[in-house]
C-alpha cells in the first residue's frame, strides 16, 4: 500500500507548484481549558489523547491499523501516523509541529497541534476574528536579480507578480485594501518585505506568493504558515529565534490538489 503521507521532493524543476505563504492574526482556543481533555506531559510538552479528540469533535469511529490512526465521522476523516508529524484531513495533508506520541499504548497529539492546527481546521467558525480584516499585503516572491525557480516556461519571479496582480484585482473588487510589496521586476530583501507588512497599523493578512519547483508528480497548492513559538521551521532544527514571541497564531487550510 502506498504511504498516504508521501510528499514530493523539490529536486527537479519539471513543474511549478504554486505556494502561498499565509499568515492570519487570530486567537486560538486552547484545549487545556476544557476539563474533559485527557492530557499527559511528555518531555515537558502537553499532549491530548486522540480518544478525547474523538469525543470532543464527535467522531463516531477511531480505528488503528499498524501505525495509522483514523478518526471518522460523516463529514471528516482524519488520518494520523504514530511517530509521524503529518496528518491527512479529508485527504489534505497538514504538517504537525510535533510527532504523534503514544503512552501506555494509546495515541496522543500535542496540545499545540490540537489548538493551532486541528481545531481551527475542524471548527473554523470558532476562530474569533477570522475574516476580520480589510487589508491584504500581497508579496510576489523574488524579483530582479533573484529570479526564483525556473523551467522552460520562464522564471518564478515573473509568475509571482502576474498572479499577485490578478489576486489584487479580485480582492479590490470585493472591497479589500491591497498593498503590494513590489509592483515590478525589482529585488526586495526579505527584511524590506517584513518592514512593509509591519508598517501597517490595521488588522491585515500577509500573503507571499511563490511558484515552487518539484518533481513531475508535484501538483496543487502548498500553504505555509508561521510556526508557533518553540516550534522549528519545517525541515530544520530548532534555533534560538524559534522561541521569540510571535503574534501570529493560527493555521490556514491547505487547498487540496
Ligand atoms: Zn519562491
């Protein structure tokens, strides 16, 4: 059986996959305030049993097969791999901050993943100020001497700007104020992009648009969000800066390929 958590590798430039880096400013509902959660501490980190997740979110079934745990109800199927940090919700892959753990043979998910990933996906209507913004900062990735990925169709920087322009028109037609970090093929440093975003006083979201390169099987959209404090960037080791306070606290749904 194919591993359901297989991901594509970014080793060849045969196809371009749109990547959107999105950040939303929103509070998170903490699992620890609910007394019915079955919690334990592993390596100083709080975990919640998948059995209490099943009860809290009204899953009708929880099945385990080898290392795969499936939670199921009429609308949602959640697949988690014990020891793994990837999760499929209705077939869409999400990357957890911490691996699924076990204690006394029972599977547990970290509280941070429950609060900041699983809960907002399963109960988006519980995100207090979701959508409560009128300003969108669009950041076409790369530009100028930094061309980004390339293939026979051209350079990523061009397509990022093209897509950002189309998104800008659509957002403005719906009444959003849109600020672009660049409007032409110029180089802007990452810090300059951050400075543009931080200068905005209103509630806003920041969306950085990229075309990723991958192998010929790669399709669809990948969405990255800022990881919670104390969680390293996906695929890299923990750094001191990962413990810095961050005001961005929520997770965006990935769009299914
Ligand atoms: Zn890029």
